C-alpha cells in the first residue's frame, strides 16, 4: 500500500501512518477516503470504492459533528454512485455549518445530479449569498442555469465570474457559450478570443470556430478548429469539427483524413463545468 499515492495531496501511506499512531483520528480517515476515491477514479477497481466508503463512514462514526467528515463522505458517496446518500450528508453539513458556502454549493451540485432544479438553484443561490466574492459559487450557479436551459441567467452568473476575476479564462469561455447558444455570435467570439489570450485551450478554440462558422466566416473558422485538434488530437469532438470545417471550405481530401479519425463527432456547446 505504501507505494500508492492519492493522485494529489498526501499519499495514502501518510494517512495510514497517522491512523497507526491514532486509530481515532477522524480527519485522517476522511483524508484516506478521499485518496482512495481518487485511486478508484483512476483505476476503476471496485475495491478502492469499497475502501473509500468504509473509511469515510468510519470518520463519521468518530466525529459526527465535523463538517469536513460529512463533506468527505458526501464526496465518496457521489463518486460511487450513491447520490441520495450524498444529499443526506450535505444537508447535515449545511446544518452543522450554515456559514459554509462550500457545503451549500456541493449540495446544489448533488441536487443537480438528481435533476432537482429548484432545490439545486436554491442551494447554490444560498452559497452565493453566504460568499458572493468567491467566483466558484457564481460558476456553479451559471452551470446550474445552463444545465436547465436558462442561458440568459447563466450568462449573468458568468459575467459575475469575470467581474470578480477578470483573468478567469473559463469565465470568458463559459460566457461565450451562453452567448453562442442564444445567437449572439459576435459577443460570443469576443469572449472566446479573450479566453484564448489568457490560456490557449481546445474548448475555446473550437467554440470560436463555431462562432465564426455561424457568422458565415468559414475560412476564419478552419484555423480555430485546427488549433483545437492540434492541442487534443485524441478527442473526436475537435477532430470531427475540423473535418466539418474542411468540408465547408471545399477541402474534401483533408475532410476525409479527419473523418477517418472519428466515427461521429458533434459540437458540444460550452465548458461551463470547468468553472463550476
């Protein structure tokens, strides 16, 4: 076990050593659970999921009133497909710490997973109310509105991200996607350009290509799709968009090469999840 690392933060062995010294160290169990969950996500081995759940539940049994324990257990439950149980833990977390915007934000995400629109928005709005200066809360709100097709409200939330953090490339990209799906192609392109200037990334490049194409600027769209595909050549989305762009501009040979690399690719509007 000592060779396994959590994928970020402390290695699993660190938590295990802490528990050998103090078997009732609840936060060490919570940390161990999070590390084991990361191992499960990276390996898909069911044994890691079982260990993560067991460690998180042990943490709760030792420190039922600790916010961090309930957040860790909720994370493990969500990561192992137990969303209803995660909601219960996050409700408890908000009861224990009504001033925690993280608890409300994560509760909103759990409701979002369950398709409970009103509950999701209500919880995330509470997170925004608790801490209106944390851009992540506005990103979560925007993503919730986006998920339920309320793109104008999503745009307002994404604008708030940029107001708080002008150099947030994800905020610019997400605002651009909200503009894009509501037909505001010029403003969308401007936001994607700002995102690219901050952090060149395939999402913004391919979205800018789509915006240019919707404006009828097919020749200008092609290099954007080429850059997206060059950054992530293994992703069918970007390569598929590039193939379409080549067809639009009469470059049939190049289109055939691109099409041979994918079976079917469609544009996926937005990257709102990135800032949530």
